[in-house]
C-alpha cells in the first residue's frame, strides 16, 4: 500500500459513509471504522480517531445546506442536545461501573424494537398526541416544500419521552462510543411525530456536537493521524454535501426503508458484540 | 391541526438563526477543506517519496508515528509550514464548527429574546466544555 493508493481508497469509502450518514442522520462510524481497519489495515486507534472527525464532517458538510433550507428542526435539536450532553457526561462517569456486554445486548434489543416498529409504520406519518411542553417550547415545525411536496407542517408530541431517549443515547455514546442517531431518529419519527426527513436532518445536525465533545480528547491523546484523517474527512464532507442534495429527490418511504435495514444490521452487530465479549 | 399563523411565525423567527448558522457552517467547511487539501499537497511536495513509497506509508500510518497533538507542537510546526500541521489545523477548524454553531445559536436566540432557548443552549455549551475537561482528565 502507498499513501496515494490509500488516499483514493479512503476517500471513496468515506464518501459513501458521508452520503449514507448525512441522509440517515447517522455518523457513519459503522462504515468508516471497519473499512479502515479490515480493508486498509489501519490501527484501530487511528481508525476511531479518523472516524470521529468524519462524523463531524458528515454533520457539518450536510447541515450547511439542510439548515439553509430549514429541513432540521432547530428547536428540537437544541432541546434534545441538552439531553444528549447530560447523558454523555453521565456516561463518562458511569464508564467502568457497568459491564459493557449487557449494555450491548440491551442496546441491541432496543434497536430491534425500533427496527420492528419502523418496519410496521413504514408508510404512515405518525401523528403525535398533543403535548403542552412541546407547545411551551414551540417545538412544532414544518418540512419545507420540495422535501415532501407540498410543505408539510407537523406538531411535535411526546417531547418528554424524546428527551429521555436522548439522555439514553448520550449515556450510550459516552459508554460505548456509539453515536446516538440510531436511537434518536426513530424516537423523533415514531414517537414525536416528526417527518422522517426532518428527523434525520435534525439528527445530522446534532451528531456533530456530540462528536466534537469527544474529538478534543482523541486529538490530545494523539489518535488523529493527519495522513489518515485527511482523505477520510475530505471524503465524508463530499459525501455529506452530495447526500444533502439527494435528500430532496429520495422518497420518504425509501429513506425509512434504508434506515430500517441499517437498524437491523447495527442491532445484530451489537447483540453479537455483547454475546461474544 | 396546525394554525397557519403559528407556522408562519415559526418560519419567520427561525429564518435569521438558520441563515447565520448555515453561513457559518459553510465557511467552516470551506476553510477546513482548503487547509486539508493544501496541507496534503505541501507535504507531498516536501517529501516526494510520501505518495509512492510503501515504507513511507507504513511510517506515516503505523502506531507510534509522529504528528503534532499538542497546541504548542502544532503552532511550532505551522510556523515552519509543515504539511501535516496544516492538515491538522484544517481538522481542528472542522471540529470547532459544531461548537461555534452552538455559540452562534445562543447569540441568535438572545437577539430574538428567546430566553428559554438561550438558557437551554447555554447549558449545552457548558456541558460540552465540561465533557471536554472530564475526557481530558481521563
């Protein structure tokens, strides 16, 4: 392997990760880490370091366009970010107190449940019950026209449940280093009544903040090798920019289906990790 | 059932915040891409063997390879225009984009006199900085 070859291989793989991640509201670490370690022979520490940067790239690269076009719900993002950061800080303190294998199994079961629910409700737009906290915080929003023509106003409900899930997502990312998108997108879509595209774009905006909180640590530990991170970052940024453009064209139903498939894969992977440890 | 007026108001209130945030994100991403690309080109020019020599690739990417990971090392290497330091600066700019996004949101919510959200977003920022400190101490 040479640096030139690595550059193009890593660029291509992370473009794919950025594309998928930016449309589904996920970090893409599930693609980047195995691609770097298994396919390109990179050390796991450097792979994780590069993956953290690629999560931020996936977030900021797509969010620039999403936010300009009002796709994410900024208020919901701020509200849930509070839960995630509280959870992540709590998770950092809990690390070492809880055996991770049970968490993996628990997390896997939670994801299987989300995947099954998403599968069942793949066609329907969930209408959430009225929620006074959501009214007070003015969480309601509208998906702009062009993303599900015509413009689709929606009312947010079950905001307390969403907040609890975002705390859980934060704890898990603090404990296991897993991004919370796989939990937050189903919670926003299925429980809170946010259309799938607004939910994934809101999650996309949020994952950057969570990843930035840990990126400083990886940098000071010396886990972010510039020659590995450079192509991964550029690829993820390009993929995310492309994903944000494609978001207009993809049918909401197909996006939900793709998300469900990814949920199944992550769920089984988590169960496998939990059982094999 | 959503009242038209409510939606319009939300739209209008959100738009300035959204423009500010989107503009910042674009600027941050653009600066980051430029720095990373320049850094990569600079180090390939300084070290002609980097791109094609398998041994150089191993040295640059194997555990224990040296690259700046403290601010003082980074500044020193930037002053001597090392490519790897320019790449790292580009990465740091990218890492800061979501953090600055949170700061800008606080300012934008304050300009809208939306104090609940100023408090909420302010708390997120404090917690972010706290988790950075906790993580660094680990």
